[in-house]
């Protein structure tokens, strides 16, 4: 009963009903890219030549883990294959990290707002999420050391970050990452770092991974996934990386209990690691243009404000409405503009405390610019006519 409903998917019945009535729904609610999957990955899928679709090793195929070593080295992250465990998506990597490192009642500190499924995974293992607040007014920058330490108790075991951030698109600076390092080191905490959006960084600042932080190598657990960078959400391949042998051994017990990560997914992912650089360059440029187009368009709508996200493909925007969730439901159930409407994720579902983020939505810019333009037009028209609009 304590398991929360997903703010990303819980309005799906309203969208489905609208579609059944012939309404076109512009989906800005979910991070499902419309970018084509790399052809090398699709070819690997089409050309599978096996007589048996067998179990793979519990930690994933060595050939895939070896390729991942080379991939990470491009970012100055130096691992060996036996420090990488292939998981069923990044979600399983988060869950296994929690299971391996936390006991029931242990506390994890996150920045608020945060990816909603973290709460579901914490509840699954009996852990407690405690948050430090960030604000749309300063672009969701990392809070002070004091704000973190106010939340630390004898039960605190870890800090969890997403960098670049989902849902805000915020990118932590070197100074902020060093601040986290110092807190982790001082209090001997684990640092769980979800870095699935590292390909999507729209600033000249260097990408700082948790794995770059000196002095806490044994504390860091890196979470990753191929879902976003190769537009392969459906193959469910992620990984957990750690230099801590005790964590690795504990995670492996859970891996063995679930037998193996997806065979077909690993085949596709392994081929996709070899994708031409032009693919990633083109995808990056496309998202950069979409970001600029969306943020410019949002901030031209009266009463709407969005900071400029420096990474990932999300933003959290403030809307001039009484309640963003009511507004999102109203858009799907009652509002129509030229036979269409827009679907967003109410940001309240990404916050810890009830009432927070009440006038905010998370928007994923995963549509092409033509569709983004139509979605923005829908949003502007909806805000003009919404009965709960606030000035």
C-alpha cells in the first residue's frame, strides 16, 4: 500500500481515453526518445543465429562488460570487467545497490525533486528516503553542506544523486561534486550515482562523474543504462559499477537469484557500443536544438517559467495554475485544440512532501521540433482557458 504510483505513468488512463476518442496526445510526460535505435543494434537483433536462447552469466556476458570498459575509458572512468555487473535496466541496478548496501530502516539522502522510482525502490527494501530541498528559482542547484548534514543521522547510509538530473536537467559542477565527496568521506557514506544521461550535457563545463572523485573510490556505486543514449529503453540493459569488492559480492547474490540479465538485450547492447560517433553527435545536436526550442517557447508563454537545463532531456517548469496535476488531468480529459492535447508529468510526484511542486510539471523534450511546436501551442491555449489559472 505504501508503494507510490508513478507520476510519469499514472495519468495514462486519461491519455488512453482521449486517444480512443480520436484525440492526438503529445507525450511530454515520459523519457521515451523518438530517436531511431542505432542500425548496428537493430542488425544484431535481426541477425541472431542461435539454436538456443540460453541463460547468460549472472553478471552479464564478459564480451559486453569488456566493451563497456572501453566505453567508460572515453570519459576518464577506469574500470575492469569484473567491476561491472550487467543488470535488467538501470532500475535493477538501483534496486540491487539498495539491497546490497542498506538494511531496513537505513536512510538515503536525495535532492528534492528526484526520479520518483527511487522512492519505490527504497520502499521495496525497507529504506527511508530523506530529502534536501532544491529550488526552481536557482535552477535546482546542489544545496549546501549544512543542508545535507542537517539530514544526517546514525541511520544515514548513503547519498543518491542523478547527474545529469532527472527530472530537472541540472548538471552538477566540479565544485558541487567535490562538496558531495567531502560529505561522503566525512560521514563514511555510500554515494549512489545515476549517470545514465552523461551523453546529454549542454555546457562547456567538464563532465564530473562520481567515479572521478578521489578518496571515496570504495564508497561509489555507479548506475548506468543504454536506454537513453542508444534509444533502447525496451531491451532493458543497464549496469552497476563498483570497485568495492564487498558490494560486488553482495550484488552478485541478487544477480544469481534472478538468474541472468536479458540475453537478447545484451546482444543488441553489445553491438550498439560500437556505434559510429556520428550517431551520438547527431543525437546530441538534435537534443540540444530541442532543448533550446522548448525552453525558449515555454518562457514566452505568459506566467510560465523554466530554468535552462544543462543536461539530460527534461525540464521542470512552473505553470500559472492552482494545481498542476489537476491541470494535466484537465488537459487530457476536457481540453482539445485542433483535435489534440498535451500530456505532462505533474512534478508533485517527484517531491517527498505532499504539496511541494504543486504548480510545476516535468517536461521531456523527446519529440521532434515540429511536434514540440504543436505541443507548446496546445499548452499555451490550455493555459488561456483553464478555469484554475492563477496570475
